[in-house]
C-alpha cells in the first residue's frame, strides 16, 4: 500500500490521505492493456464487422462510457 497526500478541492487548507493498493492498480493496468491490445487486433475488427458482440461491447454496455474520458 502506498499513501498519497493531497489537498481537498473544497478547502485548500484541509489535507487528506489516500491509501492505494498498488497490487490492485497493477492488476487493473494489466487488464486495461490486454483489452486495448485486443481492440487493436484484426480479430476484434472481424468480429465487429460480422455483427457479433465482442467482449469490449459487453463491458461498454455494463459500465457505460465516461464522457470526461473522451474529451
């Protein structure tokens, strides 16, 4: 676990600590990279063009698209 120290957005004088499990973050990054690699593959393009639902489409349906991430 690593701790981050930062300031609250409401009041710049209040400090808070955020503890992040680096193992979990590493797992998330690994799965994100795997999904992105699959999205760039020709197999994904073929299944997308054939009209079949891909695993990426299911994830988007389940969690939606963050409008802030697109900007």
